[in-house]
């Protein structure tokens, strides 16, 4: 794939369309291989734009993830991409740009660079008010399977009553880390939260994503409990559907993967009734 990598590098450097640039560097990470690794490290080091550097970071994370997947298929041992992890962590310690920090958190999670966990955890607790950044830090810690973050992420869930996106990200992170208590916490929140549509949506989506079978009976009881408000019962049904889904990821994720969201049509997303907007 060398000639295609070269073409993608040229597009990343020279294209006038920013989204073409970003998708090009990410594609190199998906292609993989030693040459791609060299290209990504070089372009990450050279990238000066606050917009392009996060995409280089994500590409390095994606490269690491697919490399580990291939190694798992070939043998029982994995040789981790420590140079990539150290490169990402060095930038994490230097930058103050929220978008770049968020991308680095996800990239280091995919890279399994656990040496960054303490710094990521500290920043997560410090930046709870920056909902998007804190949420990606939660997900990054979960991706690297840092079980030492469970209690701190539980605290984030507890403190995220009005930060619905952060609540969802933190709850999903706990589910990924195997904390079974989070499903019980979310069910209690679902009962107490009657009229806040955004919060109900976040809780039910997280329950469905976690997919804990122990949630089924309590959610069925909520669905049939006429003393609860209609919205709570409706979102209990949503959560039941998510838990029972045979797929590991939400039903519409297959449609969303690799979508050019900058050129999306209303049938895909219009922020309310597009197929990617439906729970």
C-alpha cells in the first residue's frame, strides 16, 4: 500500500479541504505497517496546526489498536508500541489545548500507554467542568483498562447530574472497566429523573451500552410500574432494548462508522430524527 500512503500524505499536507486532510492521516493509521508508523510519527512531530495535530494523535492511536489486534491473532504475546505512547504522553504533558488533550487521551488509551494513567486521572478530576474533555479522559482510561481509575470515575458519575454527556461517557467507561455497580447506580438515577429528557437519554444509552444482564429485571419492573412517569418508563424500554441487543455496539454504529459527517444528509442526522440521532 506504499503508493496509497504516499498519496494520502500528499493530501494531508496539500489538500485545501481540511476534512480531506484529517481523513487522509487517519486512513494511514488504519492501513498500518512499518512505513505508516514512520509517516505518522513524523507528521505528528511536524504538525503545528491546532486542528491537524489531534488527528495525527488519533491516527497513532488507531495504528496501535490495529497493530495489537494483528499481534493477538498471530501469538499470545503483544509487543506494545512504547515509542508511540511516549510521544503522545510527552505532548499531553506540554499542551493546554482541550481538543488536543482529548485526542491524546483516546490515542493513549488505544495505545495502552498505562504510564499516562495517573496524569490523565488527575486531569479528569480537575477538568470536570470541561465536560467534553473530562469525558474523553474517562474513555481513555477505560480503553487502557486502568482499574485504578474506577473510584475516581465513579465520583465523576456522582458529580455529573447536570453534565449529561459526561455522565454517559463516565458510565460507559465504568462498564468497560467491569464495575458492575454502575448499572445499579444508573437504574436508581433513571427512577429519580422524570422530566429531564437529556439526562434520561444519557442514562438509558449508558445502560444499553454496558449491557449488564442483571439490569433486565429491574428495568422490566420500571417499564411496568404505572406509578413512574411516562418518560422514565419509556427510557427504561430504551435501556432494555440496548441491553438485549445482540451487537456489542449501538445498533446504528455500523452506519456511523467512517461516515463523512461533514457531508451528511438529513436522513442520517438533523440533530433530532436522523437515523444517527435515534437512540
